C-alpha cells in the first residue's frame, strides 16, 4: 500500500511538472505556484461543495501497541518483509492521530471542512480477532471520544447528516486459522446487518473508488494480498446474501 502511494505521489509530481512546463511555454511571465496556494481556502469552492478529508486507521492512527490494540495483517507484513516497502517504514507511529486527534479535529474545523471519513481499526476493537475472545474497551473509548470531539466541533457544519466509516480498510487482525476466518465472516455479517436499517444506501467501496493500485504482474507477486482480497470478497458476498 505504501509503495503504491509513493508511486502515485511520483506520478502526481510528474504531472505537476507537465502543467508547469505548459504554463511556462504559454506565458512570458513566470508564475509562482505559491501565489495561488496562499489564496486557496474554503471560499474557493461553491457553497454546495462538500469540502472534506479522509484517512484510514493504519495510515494515521499509530499507537500500534497501545490502548490494547492487537496486530493486524499490515503490522505482520511490514515487520516481516520491510524490504517490500519502498522506504522500509510501517504504521507503528504513522501521524500519531491516536494521541493528537483533538488537535487534528481542531485543524479540520479551522479549515472549514464539512466531512471527515475515517475507518475503525478492527484490531483495536477486537485485538484477538474474534468477539468471543473479548472486546477492547480502551478501543471503544477512543472511538467514542473521537466521535464526541467531531460532533462538538463540526456538528453545525454537518447539518444533521451522519457519515459511515469503513468496516475494513486493510486492517484485518492477523491470523491464519480457519476458525478465525469463519469468525470474521460472522463479524462482517453482524456489522452489515446491524447498519442495514439506518443506512440503506451504501457508498462505493474504497477499492472501487481508488481502482487497482497494482498491475496484474505486480499483484501476482504478492500472494498475501491476493489471499486477503479473496477472503474479503468471499465474506462480503456471504454477508450480502
């Protein structure tokens, strides 16, 4: 995932270079990008535009071994195969949102954002992967505090609307046991069934929005990811049925 993000960033920089080049060719006067950035704010968008931000638990929470959180598949992958990550990094600390969420929510409010899409770490709520092995109350307390902070700061901007988080976003607890895979299927059945009444319309899945981040040739070299997506789609199909 991190490699794909870095590749995407490189492409964006390349495209930016093309835009700047075209701009310089078309004009005799050099225009500095910062001139535009300094005036770029919420008022740059029409009134009905939803101005928001998004992230996912592994990408920003950090606190990988704090608050009762258990290991996820990405913790396992990045620690066992650091050479497969472009810079060898992992999500142990990330942007430390777990400790800094109040300040980050304040920044979102200051920027005038209307929406914040976040995901809930399965490994933080069910550190051992199964409901029968216990719920992490510290994890529940963290997400309750985050939601309370969001409501107290941006409720007026939301106009009473409720957003939904992602059930799973590359943060499945690490396990190879058949029993845990069956438990995962039951957990997803429960989550979809529980939310069905108050949220009849589901948005597009994150992977459908992002499209594929790997070529087929690259994907075939990553059997762990293929195995994960196979079971994820299998459980999702079962839950919908």
